[in-house]
């Protein structure tokens, strides 16, 4: 660690990890790109019991706090959607479930309460009616032998929705005067000690209520830069007067109050980041931007471990640890591009510290440490436990993708586990955009109360043709076949997966390839049943389908890509990004590449070219932001390491013409043009207006970029030609278009449409 006399400090272990989260594809790809293997089965470490205070858990698997938001009634009462969502995970065999955020600060933190005193968060503090929902949840989880902790948050603070200022004329709050994360021009006011004491009191009452409701413990949300972390970290807490000028005081007071109200035996869990990793992520120069410059004096790993000791003395029984905060969002929300087991070193550091110091809980027990961060690969999770890097393993998105993950792993059916693809389309983006957590690869997630676990048999068997074996086509075909229909699945290429095939080529997209392989296995199993007939390498048209006499046609043909109308492009050396990923020999020895189109595909292709092929890359995007529409975590990870890798990004830029060896670009360079590498602030949803946003000027500059090859990544359009022709000629009594063939979109939308249509077939 650097000299403590200087204000800017970094931790070498954290720096090594942060640096490696971008370069692992070249440094150690075999360790980062995990597969769904079962070399270590049977998983005796994973499925051994563990004790938390007086509570024994049947196994060492913990469901991460995924869910709740917009999954309750507006009064805050857990409804059937929320109850069945958690019961599905208990049914699947996880030992401990943790809920998502439950604020205990209504009336104090204005960002957690909606108009008319309603809430998009569940509540445990409102009425007896609310209380009954928690009792239903606890009893249901216990019926399957699982335990459940409720996650309490003292508030959102500076990472809360700043619309409270516009709607209610109330400023967001924080430990000190800090900028709001979403709109940094909005200040967050210092919350008083008096109001903090009120939150402490609320924590005690919430814990007592949780115990009375039959819940098994409480879980304090102390990481990621939420209000508890803002009070507990000198990066955010710069108070000089009062009890809570001490960064340890608020967390310790919360734990003591909970222990006093809930008793000595009631388990208390605490989530903490060992470091915000901001200094390590952005460096001394990067931390000088207005939105970050107050946050350089963050808690070090050593500081965090000392704080954890104080929390144990106060009554904490269990920790889970990670890195990062909202301002480096991809760390606490590790996306597709992060390596497997990315935070195991942090868990190991905490565990080793407790062992060396002989730290024991108030119950006289060792204090278990839960590892988090892309551990949804059974062999990786089991190895971490066997190596003593952690005591328990936390699974969030893997349990949304497949609630039966624990049961399948226990039985040695790893190949049957539906893998998470790390896209965060459903689990994060949905609630950011006003929905509730779902899952891109599991259409039933958060719809368990509506959709059956086993598709019901069809009333009568029908002959169905499915054209296109991407996610939409495969999900429909497999589901329909399981219901008893006879399904012909046509794919004109020789492989299953559609756009997943090129999408899974970059090493950072190993989760996409895992899912594609899973779809292959699902098709194979259905084919063995005799209900699904796969036709690879067969192109079909509307007339041919009509002659075959099917009862139903499902067109899932994806997109068609056409080159943009750029002067000179047709005569230059160019290739579509998807074609290049499918056949890397098309690179042809090029050393300088210009990628036209800075969406997700363009940026992932640029990343692949730079890190795996050693090519110099420029990316040109017309919009103000690169990766527009991608989840904040995936977008941030890509852009941050694109910048570190030397990939030049040109936003608000238009390609005016292409000639041999050169790409001519006109770029907006006015004062308020967004920094293309800005990963410390999110892109606001389209329906949210920022009244403080500066107006974009019109100053432009001409750029000439060298290029041995132009890669076109401007996106594709829905290919609905076969559908429209089949509909016109009445090729079957029913004709449907789903997936990208209906509307170019995401895996989430494709699989949902496919599953719902198959249930009605």
C-alpha cells in the first residue's frame, strides 16, 4: 500500500484484481472462462451442513438478494408473485434464501417512497396486513427445508432516485454532502444524527418483526455504496461532528439494536465490500472528475477487516464480501465479461484474517465468510470450498436462470442446469426500466405464480414447423415437443444457436457459449423422444412449408444485415461483425480496424479484436453513448477495459465516406459532448428527463482513421419476409413470428415469446 501520509491510496491486491478483470482473456483464459462441468462430483463440500449462530443450514448454498423490487403490492405487502418466486428457489434445494432490499427508512430517505406513501420495495414496517405476507413466505420456504433471511437497508442515499426532488421537492440524503449518482448536479444533503438514530430504532423493530414472522435471520445491506456504506466509508462520510462522524458507529449501532431486540440467538448477516476499488479503477487522474473527486479517501481492505471485527463484537454472525460500488457498477454486479469466481480472493482474505485473529461470534462460533461473484459453475464453487477460500457460496442470477441448480448439482446432472448468460437484461435492466426482476433464459422467473413448472400435455398432437434454431426457435420447439406435439425444427446453417454462435466467440462471452451448448443438449434430448426432428443445413420457404401441410408454423428466422449507405464502403475491404466472429480468417491479417457501430456487438467485437487478436481498433458510433441499451454493468465493463486496452471510441460521429485504407468521420466535439468512456454515471432511462442536463452544441471536427479493414456492426433488421409470405399464401392455419424475426431485440424477449406461444400451441 502507498504511503498513508498521502491522500490517494491504493491496495496492490485490489489493483491486481481490477487490472485482471479486463485482461484475463489473455492472461489466464482457462481460469476465467468456466464451463458447466462436473469433474468434482459428488459435491460433498457444497452439500455439507454449516452452522450460523444456533441455526444449522442443510448445505452451503445461499441465494443472493435478487428480487423483490416491484414484486410486491404498492403497500409493501409480499404478494403471490414474490412468495412463489422465493418458494421456487427453496423447492430447488438452496440452503439459505436472502430477500432483496427492504428499506427501514420510510419518512427519512425520500428516495425509497413513492407518491401517496406507496413503495416499489417490500415493507416490513407498515401494517398487520403486510406482516401476514412475510409469515406466508417464511412458512412456505420452511416447507422445503430452506431458511430465509430478510435483507434490511437503512436507505439508498446518494444512489437513490433523484426524482424525489422533482416530485416532492425533497433532496436525496447521504452521510455528507455528496453528488447523486444518477444526476451528479443534484446534491444529496447530510442526514442528521437524529434521523440516523430513528433508522437504528427501525432496524431493531424490523428484526423483532422478522423473528415474530418466522423469518430465520436478518441481513444488513452494507456494501455497494448504499446509505449504510455511505455512513461506514470515509469516501462518503466526511462528517466532523457527532457520533456518526466515526465511520464504524452507525453499523455497530444497527447491529447492537438488532441484537437487543431479536435476542442472542437470532442470526445477523452483513454484506460488505472490502474496498470500493474506485482509486484502483480510475487512477489518480480519473478520480479528479467532478462526480468522483470527493471519494478518493475510501476504506482500505485493512480498514474493512478491522470494521468487520467490530461488527462481530456487536453481534454479526456471517459476512459475504465483494468489491466495488455504483460508481464502478460492473464490480458489485459482475457481468458476462468478468471471469468466474472473480471475488474469491476477497473472501479468502477475510477468512484468513478471522482465522489469524481468532475471531469468534457472540455465540462462540467461527464467523463464516460467503463468497460471491460468478460462482454458478459447480466445479468452481466446489473447488473454492475445498480450497478453504470461503465457507459458503452465494448464487444470485444462476438461481434465477435455474432454480433447480442445487438439486441438479447434488444429483450429478450438471449438464441439465440452464446457465446464466450474464446479460443482466431481465434481472437488472427490467427493474431499472420500471419492471421487476426476471431472467433472459428462464421465462418462468417471477411468473411462477402464473406459469406451470411442467408444461401441460396438449389436448391433441399437432404437426408444427419451426424455422430458425436460435434461442426463440429452440425454446419453442423443445417446449412444444414436451407437450406432445410433433415438431420439425429447420435451421439453414449447420449449427444451433442463431446469433449466439458468433456471440459466443469472444472469451468474455463464455456464458453465451455455455447457454448455446445447453440449447444443443435440450434439442438432442427432445430429438431422442421422437417428438422433435432437427433439420440442420436445410433452408425452407413459404411455398414448401405450405405443401408440407403443417398445422402451425413458427418463424424464428432472426435478422438480416445490410450494409449502411456509406459512400465507398462497397468498394473497400469490409465485413459484417457477425460474419467476422463466425469466421475469424476474414480478418485476413489486418492490423488496423475501424468498427462502424458502437452498440454491444460492435464493442464486443472491438474488445475481441484488441485483446485476443492484437489489432488496433477504432469504434465509431452515431449516438451520444456507446453500448446504448445494454445493462449498466455490461456496458461499464466493456467501455472501461476498451479504454484501458487503447481502443479509441468516437461517439456522436458519422462515417462520411470510406476509401482504401481510410475512414472519414465527422464528429461532434462541442463542450457538452458526453465522454464516451464515462462509466461512473449511468445512462438515464428514456422516459426520465434530466432538467439539469447541458445542451449539446454543434461544433464538429473531421477525423481520418486508418483502416486495413472496416467491420460493420450497425445492427440487423427483423427478417419477416418468410412470415409475411407464409401469412399471405395461408401456408398453415396458424402462422406466427417470434424472436428477432418479429423485432430485433434481446434473448430475454425471444425466450419469453417462445415459451408463452408454446404453452398455447
